[in-house]
């Protein structure tokens, strides 16, 4: 083995197998071997004369300081921009009429004070990185290595008992802050002072709370810390419940976290301990702390035998995936702090030490980005709500007063009913969550007490048991870990077999998500009524309220995303082996270990059953399924109450003829929102890909439209593989006029997930000379469009149209192929409409297909929320519904259904509708499509006309008379569009998985009135 050993880097010296090998290298390097009597002495000499020497100070400073400096400078720039926007928002707020201020304060309590507090927070330049970990993980040693000086106690007998905040300063001093508020300074410029500091920090008793200090502030001219960076050392996780609660308080203000794991302990990751910490992280919203800004450092890596390292790494990754949201393997680092510290005095820096420093360089910018985006999103929400209020005010001022009063009276009734429904639904949600939690608690207790379960869980093989040791606490700790693992796995297996989690999820999410989304729709309708032709702000506001935009994962062969902790983890973490197990472990030997493990496993389970926290843990587990629903649900009554108060004030305002500052405030608000969005894109936004990740010939276009150009590209993924993509680049630069629309489209694309909707991989920015920037959307690459399939005679993908077939068998075959595309088209449109979106430019060219003939709706640059569409003619005229061509008010999903009728006609005949209609235009398209007699539509009586059912369907799609359209509420006409298409396509096919909400008549009639019946309809 020693014959194959080589030294290619400083790290290899620590793997020296024996003294003789060391002597060989000492001679090769020309180093005297006199006095070398053991392997350790040979290692020291090799380190001292290592030929792989590097300048540690330069290496460390360049690797960490440069990155931190850049992050701090960028943070300062972003904070200044956000402060400026907050101050401008306050200026607008102070100019608003009192009634508008009151309306805002209903949604954002004490808005002015809250804004001033956020400005104060933004002016603080401190960026805290919290370091946590279980006891005896070498956490303090790791921090000492990081900052380059031994300030924290590292003895195995004395551990950190208080929180330590390390800050950069030219002074060398420490301030001990007692629990009574007393502050004591220590001069740590001398060895004696440092020793006194360590005594203040450490404890040697079993009671962590004996330490009288609340925290210790340490000031030192650290090499790697810049002014504003604060490293916070915490007591070991699990040492005290109070300490764990205080860690949560620190986490709320932390920009990132490093969790140190003791690799030398049995099994590496101590699931019980880390679960205490991870539960703390999970209980915080992403605005308080983003779980993705966490590093895991597996310390004491040198104590893991080489033959076991691969297995330990796999085990660690598996355990972390089980209990951490969206865990990524690149968040884990392996380190030997002791070896790294030994190398430093010799001017050496080891590879794992370098990797840690690089990781911190990545951690801090991501953490800062998360915090800044939370401020941006809050400010953007305030501005959008302000715009909504001002636009409603603008609308009411131009309406007839009597009509307005009648409208307000009707709406107030609906709002009252909806508000009561919302409150009732929230109560039902809370009751359902508690009911499910109680039921789960009952099932878990029965399982743990079951005579079928206990024998299996308590039966051990000697090979599965921890090694015997003189220290019973050490054996107890190892036993707790393996019991917790087994119990977690067994409970999770039981859960999967019985579908417990899926059942809870379906009951809570399935029912209440639908209820609250319907309420959102009704609020949109109610609020949208007073916005006239300016309703886009509602959708934008709603998306902002829902939370941060979804980050797109880098393309990779296999997703790293895993489910969060299961029921097993929530239960097993409560198990303990306390003093009652002491006698058992004192008799624990190799020959009876399996019997003793059976005893303590039973004790472990009994302690879980006795735990008062079991019900609370299971309740928290169930509540996380309602977490996403509560956020909107809890806001609904507040928004409705704010709207109610606003309407009350509008009654008075409508009768006042004097001018106010609202119009000027509205323009200022819109301008500030645009400036804020542009600042966000230019300075704060995290792009999903850099242009260097994309191969593209920007001179070779695949196509272009009014708003964007499309290119073919190749996207490089993390694993080195390449993927064909379509690149959609905006034709206009990103500026104040376009940026808000671009961000809304980006958010819409991120939220869209359906087989028949184009896959959005993410965005990139193309920055040109002169400061011009273009937005690039990266989407899946498709083979062609439906126009290639049904109309273009020269296309390689062209199929026979049913109208052009001569024999019955040919017609049946063509009809079947056409129908396969038709069903997918309806499903894609169904999905779009279920998201309350309208495409607005639906035509064959804008429906793509893959090589597997999967349809993809695309070109959604014109796609807008249903409530946002009004007054502007957008799209292709031949496909436009009359209400779009002659924009006299709001139009909705009915416009897409009209276009669908034209497309079905084209798919049947293989004729471009524009070519067919063109010669028949007598005046203008707008005039011809609305003429009373024979309105301009494609003819259905040319050769091989469709079957009667198809004709009936098409005519109802484009009928100019709303009364002849399908109605959801009519029992005889209850079949909606997708059901009709599917039935006609496949005859015996019962229905698609989801029905298409496409009743143009129902929607057309609702254009100018509130859709109060939506709750009782299938949407």
C-alpha cells in the first residue's frame, strides 16, 4: 500500500501510511531525517518543507476578502436604492387624501412607522452569518480556523455556553453582556485577556443556563472579515430548549447559516439534533430566513476511515434530504479543522479549507439577495395596492353619481357575503387541520403501541448495534441515533403504505385551495369593476402578495429536489434515552448488545408516547400543508374590509367636485413602481443563466413578432450535458415602459406547469454596449407549429386534413390524428383559463409541438390575466372575437374560444383562414364580423364539410349572439367545450381529466357585472 503512495498536494501528507514512507519522501525532498522517530515527526518535517507551499495570507484574503468586499459594496448600493424608493413611497403616501391613507393602513397597519423601521434596517450595514451545530462537533475550532485566531474555547470538556458575536475592529476587546444588562469589557490584546474571554464563554457543568452572560461581543482585526460582517457562534444544538429558541431569534436576522456536523460520531449527521435546528429553520418564512442560504460542514473528517468515507457521504446526503427542504449536495463540505490548523503555520492551505472559503463566497451574496428581495417585494406590494386605490378613485370620479351609488350598494352586499364566507372557510380550514392532526396523533399512538409493530422495531442483530464503550453516555448517544433512524424509516414506510400523508394533503389542499382561489376570483371581479380599462394592477398585486418568484433550477440530468421531513422524523425526534437507561448501558457488552438495544428501544418509544410535544409536532406537520393557503386566506378578510372602507369613503368622495392630488399621486406611484422594477432587474435580480451558459448565433433568427425575436440555442447544464432550447429575446430594451410587464410575464411563465404549456427554463440578460439590456426567455425547443401540420403544404410535418380525404378509411385516420391534437389543444387552453389567464393571440402558428407530438401553447407575451384585458386591440384580426376587434369594454376567456373555433376550422379544411376570408371583406374586418346579416366567418359549406356536431361546436365558438352560446348553468347545454371536443374526437371517451371553462356566453354576459355565482360553478 505504501509503495503506491504519492504526495501531489499538501493534503496527502496527512495520509502518510507509516514512518518508512515518510522517510522516503524526506530523502527525495533532500530533508535531513535525523531525529525522526515516528510518522507524526515525518509529517511535521514534510509540512515544514512542503514544495506545494502557498502564501496563506494572500490565498485567504483573495479568496474571501475580495468576495466579501464585493458583496458588501453591492449590498450598500442595493440598500441605498431601496431606501430611496421607500422615502419616495412615503412622500406619495403623505400626499394621499386621508381616506386613501386609511385604506392602505387597513392592509398595511401603521404603514408610515413600518416603512421608517424598514429604512432603519436598510441603513444598518451589518450582515450576520450564524454558525450552529451539535455539541462537540468542533464548531468553535471551525470558527477559529475561519477567522485565523484562537479566541473561542475548544476543549472537549468546556464548550460554548453563550452566543458570541465576532466583528471586525482595529481594537482587540470583548464585551460580556450579562442577562441583567450589565456590560463588562475585557482587553484581549494579551494572552491573559484571551484566556479570561474563554472562561467567560465556556461552561463545564451539565446546565448550560448556569452561564451568566446573555452574549459576548468580540472585536478583533480579523484578516477575512470586512466591516459589517458578523459571525455568530451559538451553543451546541440540543444543549437547552431555551438556547434553541434564541437561535431562532438570531436566524430571523441572519443572512446565512453554517451548520457544523461531527463526522466522527456514529452515522455522521445526528438526525435528532439537526432536526431541532432544521425545525427552527422550517418555522421561519423565506422572508425571515431562506433555507437555501445554509452550508453544512462535516467536521473531523480525518477521523472517518478512508474505506468508509464514500458510504458516510452517501448517508449524510440521504439524511439531509430527508429533513431539509430542497437540499442540494453542493451545500455540503467536508473538513478536517485540526489538519487545516496544522497546515496554516507552515504556510499551507488544504483543499477542503479552500472549498469552505469558496462556499462562503457563494453563501453571502445569495443571502444578501434574499434579504434585499424581501424588501423589494414588500415595497412593490404597497405601491401596487396604492395604484389600485387611486385607479378606483379615478374611475368613480368619471362615473354618474347615481349609477355609482347603485353599483356600490350592490357590491357592498356581495362583499359582506364574501367576507363572511372567507371567515367561515378560514375557521373550517383551522378546524380541518386540527381534526387531521388529532387523527394522526391517534393513529401514531396506536402504531407505536401495536403488538405487530413493537417486535419488529425492537429486534436487533449484533451487527446493527453500536460498539460497547466504558462511557455509557457515548453508547447512549450512538444508540439514540440508530434507533431514531430505524423508527423514522419504519413510520415513514407505514405512512406510505397507508397513504396517510397523501390523504391529509388531499383533504386540506384539495378543498380549501379551491375555495380560496374562487374567493380570489370573486375579489378580482369585485375590485376589477371599479378599474375600467386599468385592471392589470390587480393580477400584478396578487402575484406579488403570494410570495417570492420561483427560482428555476439549473437544468440537470436528475433533480436534487426531495420531499421535506416525513411523519417519521416528526415522531422519532422526540425520543430520548435519559438516566433511566444508564443501568442498561452500564451492562451493555458485545455479547448482549442486541438484547440491551431491545430494552432501550422500548424505553425510547415509551418516552415518545409520554412526550407532551408529540401532538404539537404532528400538528405542525399537518399545518405545513395549509401554510401556502393560509397566507392568502388570512389576507382575504383584511383586503375585503379595506375595500369596504374604501367604498364607504368613495360615496362621499363621489359627491365632492373639488380636485385633489390623486391623479398626480397615481402618476408618481406608477413612475416609482417602474423605477423600482428597473432597479430590481439591473441591480438585484438573480438571473437563472448567464449568456456564457448559452450557445447561440444571434444573427440567425428562427422567427420574429411584434414584441420579440426567437433564436435557436443550446443550453449547457450543470452536469455538462447540452439541451436544445428556444431563446425569445425582447425587441425593445428593458426600460421603465416595459420592465413591469416583462416581470409579470416572467412570473406567469414560472408559475405555469402543464404538459401542454411550453416549458420555461428561466431567464438571462443580454447586456450590450452603451448600457442597453435585453430580456431573454429560455424555453424548450419544439419541432414546429400546428400550421406546419395542418396548413403548410410543403412542411415535412404536414398531415392529411379530414376535408381533403377521398375514402372513409382515410378520413377516419386523418380525423383521429387531428383529434389527438385537438384534445391536447383544449387541455392546454383549459389549464391557461384555470389560472385566470387569457391568451389573446391564439392561432395555429402559436401552438407548437414536440418530436413526440405533444402540443405546447406558446407566444404568451400577449397573455394577460382575464381581469386585465380591455380597451386594447391585440392579436391577429382574423382570429379576433368581435369584442376584441371593437374594444368597448372588458373581454375575457370568450376571446380565446372564438379563436379556437377558427383554428378547428383550419385544422379540418387545411386552409389559412386569413386567405379564405380576405377576398370576402367588403369594408373592414371590424365592420364585417359584426354585421347583423351573415357576419364574416369562414364558410362551413365548402367541400367535405365537418360533421354536424363539429359544425355546431364551431358556430357556437364564434357566434356573434351571446344568447346562442353554451351556458354552464343550462342542464341541456351543460357540456362544456373540452368535453365536447373529446367526445367528438374519440366517441367513447368519457371526458378529459379536467373540464375546460370555456362558456363564452357565461363569460360574455359577465363582462360588466360581478360574477357572484362563481363559487357554485365548476371552474
